[in-house]
C-alpha cells in the first residue's frame, strides 16, 4: 500500500514538475537564441507571464465553431499531460509504466495531434486547414521515424516498456553501439520537426507562406491558446527527456532515496540544458527549409532510424 | 571507454556521410565533410593514446589542419569564385538515394561481421562503418552531377580507407601516411583547378555535360 502511494505521489510530482518546467525551457531557448543574435532576450519568467496573460483573457471563438473547436486544445493538453506519466524522468521508472510503453506514448501524442488538426479544420478558415494539412504531412513521416528510433533502443533492452528499458540500460552500464548514435541523430531531427523548430518550422513567425504549427492554432485566443502553447512546451520537454532516457540515462535515480532522487533531478536538468543548447544552435545556424524540402529532411531521419535498426541486428 | 569513443566517432562519421547524401546545399555538404574529418581525427587521437602509437598524433593533427580546415576552406573559396551556390542536382532524388545508401550500409555491415574481432572488440564496427562509407562515397560519385560533390565523395572514400588503416591494422608506415595526406591535398587542389576549367568552358559544374566534349 505504502509503495502504491509513493508511486502515485511520484507520478503527480513528475507531471507537475514537467508542467512547471515547460515554459522555462521555451524561454531559455528564446534567450539563448537572442544572445546568439546579440540581443538581450526576454527575462527568465517571460514564459510564465505569457501563460498568465493568456489564461486571464476571455476566449474569443468564431460563431461557426462547434464543440470540436473547443475540445481541440483540451484534448491536446490532456494528451501531453498523459504522455508525461509514461516516461521516466528523474527516477528510472515511469509512474504509469504498467499502462503501456512506447506504442502507447506515440499513440497518445498522435491523439493530441489529431484533435488539434481536426479543431483547426472546424471553423473552415483556410489557414487552419492549410496548417493542419501541413502538420499532418510532416507527422505522417515523423511518426514512423520516431517509432523506429525508439525501437532501436527497445531492441537492445528487449522491452517496449520505457521503464524496463531504462532500467536495463542502467544495469548493463554504458556501452555504445553505432546504432545508438544513428538512432540519436534520427530522433534529434524528429524532435526538431515535431516541436516546430527552425529548419522545419519557425516558432516566431506569422508569415502566411511558411508557418505550419502557428497556422493551425492561428484562430485560438486566450485560455485556449494558453493550453496549446503550454502543451507544446510540455511536448518539447517530453521529447528531449525521451532522448535522454534512451541514450544517456546515466545518473537516474534507481531507488526512492531522497539523495538519489535529487541527484537524478540535477542530472536530468543538466542534460536537458545541454540538449537545449544543441537545439538552439541548430536553430541558429540553419535557414528554414522550403516546405517541399521538409519531407526530405524527415526522410533522412526515417532512413537513419531504419539503418540503426538494421545495424542492431547485424 | 576507448572502445566507446571509437565506436561513437565512427558512427558519427557514418551519420555525416548519410546526411551528406540527404543534403542538397553545397556549403552544408562541405561543412559536414569538415565534421566528418574531426571525427576521424578523434579516432586517430584515441588510437594514439590507447595503443601508444605516438606518430598517430601527427596524423590526427594533420587531419584536423588539412581535412577539417584547409580543404573545406579551399572548396568554399572555389564555390565563391565560380559563383555556383546552387543545389546539387543528383541523378537520383534524395529519398531514393537514401534507400540505396541504406542497402549499401547493410551490405557493408554484413560483410564486416566476417572479420575476426580485434583486441579492442571494436574492429567489427570500425570495418562496418568504413566499408559502408566507402560504398556511400562511390555511390555519391556516380549519382551526383556537380564536380564539387564528386570531390567530397572522393574525400569520403579516402576517409573511409584511413579509418580502417588507423583503427584496425597496426598502422601503415609513417612516411606512407604522410604521403597519402599530401596526395589528398594535391588531388583536391588539382580537382579545384579542374572545376574552374569545367566552369569556364561549360558555365556549369555539371559533369554530365562533359560527354558533349567531342574532338
């Protein structure tokens, strides 16, 4: 009984922690990017200010919008929150790992994406439809690539369950296989594509021709928009955590001792910071790709995923 | 630890070779080659420390100076001068090329499993990566039209051979390795001049137009 309470508490804390850290990650990347461009950048709390501002506002919805439009951001947000319970973050166990593993995680994220794309189509505005169709085009390629990358690690550990996978990786200690790096490179491209970062999408623009994710959520305002933005932040943090779990799990807490958990949290924060720097640099040194080039980039990552899986077998 | 560094660097070389196939901008392809050379230098330096073959430090240094700095700089200058920044127009489109390279890598890796394991237990991976890169380099040479990309493909092949020589064998004589390094830089210089000549005559870097050259 005591064990179950502990696990439940850990799960709630983990989800709340990720929710709290998500705006900070977004601000940190924006700050670093600004610094690289010789600008000051927003203050550290800007992400929280933005969310608070949006949440205080009144939701403005189109007269033609149906319940689907209202449900979209809520399902998207809930899916992101549900997904956080499937991924080990600080300790080498996911709170709800008995519910499912990699496939459930990918499915949950796909559900959120589906809800948002459907909601974007709902009002019948051309931008929403365009954004939704673009987002789905990329997702159709990115999703199998994500699964291939995850399967490469799962094959090494012999389990599709993320908790079991991380524990087995920790047990065997650090030993690299060339497939690991191939999978990492493939997954990194997917993270860039899925979080709408620069070679694929520009999170800072509202130019008609180039936006993908922004076009899809263009009509949302107030609390609806806040939910979408927040969920996007959580998803980004989740993807980076996934990269850490699969390839550099060293330092994660294997027991519930406070010291181990603290160390695990510090290691996690440090590794997220390193990956955030990598994302920032990628975003700063690359130009945005033309939309028709994006499938090529994503197919590179699909190829890397296939290759990693093939090499794993040989 | 040594094995991990070797495997990671070798895998990094394979990733850059793969990204080069998926890449259409010339400048980025050149930068990828520079990164690949840095990985090669890491392999050489790691072998120098772990097997205490100190002449390999010189090779690592030469690789950094020549292949990660000088040759990329020279190629970028060539591109700047002839003013062709345009994208590479391959005979095969990117997804098809990637698929072919995937097959080539699997072949390279499958062949490498036949080699006996070395002392470090990493030679299987190093040979696999090197064979795959060799095949990818040859494939790039055949399917790309732009002369600059063909030079990059040639250099990729050379890096693959160097990877096997450093990582798996007990090493070539120092003089031979030095000679190869200078051969490479000379080849790039001559090819650079050749690219200028091609562009002068055809106003394009497209080598498929060379078949129109009749005496």
